[in-house]
C-alpha cells in the first residue's frame, strides 16, 4: 500500500474551454465548483495538491499553483510542469472537467502501482483516459524530450511510457464523465435531479 505522503495530486486547469465558452473549473455541480469536487476526491489520497494554471484566480483554493513551464503546449506541457514541481514518485493527474470523480476511482489507480508501470490510466466506455491517471515521476524527462521535439499530442507522449490500463466496471463509468459542452452539463444536472 502506497502512503499518501508518496503521492501528489496534479490538476490541469490551463485549457482554453473553447467548447464550453467559460472556464470549466469554475462551473457548478451539486453546489460545488468542478475544481472543488476534484480537490475533495484527491485530498484524502495525497500529500499535496498542485494546480497547473497561469491564472491567479486559482489561488483562492489555497493549494500550490504553478504556471506551465512551456506555454500553449496543451496537456503534455501541463503534466510535465506538474511532474517537474512534484516532490513525490507518484502523481495523480486529473483534468478540471470531471466533477463526478470519486476517491474510490482514484484509489483503484493507486492499488495498481507496481515496479513496471510508469502511467496507470482509466479506461471508460472503451476510451483510455490519460487525464484520469497516475504518473510516475520517471515520465518527467520523457515528456520534456517530446515537448522539445515539438510533439503536443498527449496520446503520443503517453505511448512512449510503460502504460497499464484499468478498465472500469460499467457502474463506475459515470464518474469519469468529461463535461466539455453546455449540453453535457445540462445532461448531468438533469440526471441528478431525477
């Protein structure tokens, strides 16, 4: 069992949110901001939470905020920046658009830690989810190398590391839902009110 002192939580909050039209982290679900729900799921499992964002408004959450080391280079740069700032071997990396995420799902990733895997990611509804994943600090140099080569696609970066994929049970798939559009937000609010 890995102690939480050996795990850092990294929340990527630097996206443009172009499909939503507003910053997704500050949308509300169940009377909480998306990012507050994500912090609540991470908090019992980690020694520190780092928010990767160039925007000072995230300072209200009283967690460490760092800026992207390489700007406008997407989640590959966000993950690299988070790993670079992390002091722990293991790092739970989450996007800021998954308000339904639970401590239980994240614990499943931690339970799968072994000597080989550098990334342990969820698979939900047939899709791998590298932004609901546990990253070893060992990925840091690999991600920097890829960024320096001009590669920005997360799938390509992930494929250069040793990856283990955890397939979620059907009843747990709802908790990994990405909310990217106003329609998707409406749908989860509607489902919750039934």
